[in-house]
């Protein structure tokens, strides 16, 4: 879906500000006292640093923001690789990175990151990179997916990154502010660790708020992958359970199929929610609470710059968290569903047509 967007309301009024605080959206995106400009001014420039950057499906906004932000802080040569959504392509790239020995490896997404560095408790380390700094980006749940040992820092000598997930409490607050929520539905594929971790976190947090959860796990074929042909039946099963919202569990597969999922959901009268900007922009999703893609790239570049230009060790870096998020509302979906947003929410939401 191609959408144009506009921001409704200029300065946030007192009512909107109260709702913003209640949703847990206020805060600063950068660590206190830090800025890209300050980092650039302090950088010691010697020679171009070599950064081996692996993306999942081309260099999209997170990747472009990362490159632009990092290059603004010092001379960098990027070695770009892409797996076209297929993590089975990772082993040769791991070997290439080991052979080239760049100054830093940047990984996009949970699957690529785990293929490069492995889970922290993996019994065998031979197939992973442990002696080159790795900065991950767009890993929403680094602890749950075992990329990091703890929330405050990675706990691994050569690994750093940022936690860019939108807090579940804020997500549930937004859902409940939009309409009365008694039951939330999820459909997802179990062959991607990030999807399983996100579904588990959502389930735990929803149930802790006395919200019922209905789940459909998409079946896997002989090749170990889900099929788009199973999406209509999964949506119908959730519609029969009368869920109040369909919660979008992020994965490579669901992003590929987000148009089919979101349009099928609208056809069944199911409003859909996402915490991923890429899914909202591509699909007909009613409501989103997102960490802006450009911000994800920038905060990952900040981490990389600390290693490349300030001689910091990856494992010593604290893990920053993005705390400023954006509310997105798709009015076309709202009209189709006859489910219009509260007026207070329109004072600070970004509206997509």
C-alpha cells in the first residue's frame, strides 16, 4: 500500500499530552548528553573504516539511515551484502566476513544477527563471529532472542546494539485507548525465532492485563516454511473467535504477506495493529505504534561510531532504548471498518490516507 501521511495538530495540547504520557510515549531517543553532532566532532579520523553490512531485503530506510549517520561521523567504506530474505545464505557471508576482517560488522534483523554471532548460549561457537565487533540493528527483542544476555548491555565481548522495540505496555495502552479490548488475536509462523519471541512477549503482557489471547500458528510445509495459502483460513479462525484486534507479529514472512493479511483482516471486520513501521506503510493496517525507521538506523550508527572512532569495546557499551514513538492511524482502514479513532488521539497521531 502506498500512503501519503499528514500530522494532525501542531503542538500537543494538554489532553493529548496527558494521553501521550499515559501511553508511555514521552522521552528522549538518545542517551542523555549524547548527540550525533557531538560524536562527529569528537571522532578521530585516521583512514576509512571498513564496515561489512548485511541486509535482509535490500537497503531500506533503516540501512540508509545507518549509513548516512555513520558516514557523517567519520570516513567509512561499506561492503554491502543482502540475503533476499533467505537466512540459509548466511554461512558463506560469515566466512567472507571472517576472511575480509572488516573493522565492524553491521547486521539487520534477528535472523541475520543470530546467524552471524549465534545465540549467547549456543553450545558450539566455531561457526560464528566472536573476534570482530558486531552491531545489530532492527532486533526488537535482543534478550528474548538470545542475541544479548541482558537488557542493559549485550553481555558479549564483540556484540552491541540498541533495543528498538516499542514497550508492550505502551502498545496495550494504545489498543485500549482506541477501543474496548477483551480479546486479541495473533497469527504467526514458528520457523522464525523473532516471531516466536514477540508472540510470547505479547501473550504474557496481554494476559497480565486480563486480555484474552487467541493464537493461530501457521503450519509449516515440508520445506519448513509457511505458505500464503494458509492465511485466509487462519484469519477466518480468528474472526470466529471475535477478537477485538489482530496483533501483527513481525517476521520476514508476515511482512512479505502483510498486504494479504491486512486486507483479509479488513474483509472479515478485524482491525489490525502493528509496532513495525514497515508493515504499517505496506499494508492496510488500522493502527500502529512504532519506533521510526530512521531513528533505528541512527541509534545503531551511534553505537558503531563509539567502536570505530572512539575505541570503545562493543561489549562495554550500554544498550540504548528508543523511548520516543509515533502513533499511526490509517483512515482508509478506519472507514472500511467503521471504527473511527478517538478525537484526543487525532491531536498527536500521524494520519495515513
